[in-house]
């Protein structure tokens, strides 16, 4: 895809990111989501309050500046190991993706891991 940029989200783009998150929840069977506007306000406040540990990246169309995609990097402190590397001293990057985005991540070197397990928490 040409004419797009991937960069950190700007404060004024967080409502658009919230709308994308809302769409993702709807697509994935979200029930009892509440009011859209209330969710957007809560999401934007949360994103600003957690900017130190949760960094939002956006995909933006260059011609009109519309946010068309997002990714979040949650930086979590782990027990130190000698293998930590990269700009943020990360040992591992784990992706929680929509099904449609899996091929894009695979092209960037991401692979399935037999060691990562997930359990859905009741009510979540």
C-alpha cells in the first residue's frame, strides 16, 4: 500500500483511534458496548493517562491525514535477561491481531508461538 505513513499517534487523533477500536469490538462480537460517545471519551482519557506504558502507532493516509489503522505497544517491565535488545531494551514483542492483519505481521517476521497461551477473563 502506497501513500501511507506509520507513526506515533498525535493527541488529536485519539478519538479516531477510539473509533477504530470500537469497530474492532463490534466486528469481534462485542455485546453491551454502551454508548459510542462515552466510550470515545473514556478511551481518549485512558490513552492520555497511560501514554507512558501504552504507545499508540497509527497508519495514516498521506493525502488526507485520515487514520486507517492502529497498533499499540504495551511496554511491560520483565525480569532482566542478558538477551534484551532493541531501542526499548525489549526481549520479545507479542502481537494481538485481527485475523485480517496476520499476513502483514507474518511478512514482518512474526510467527506463532506454542509457548504463549491465553485465557478469556469472565466479563471481559
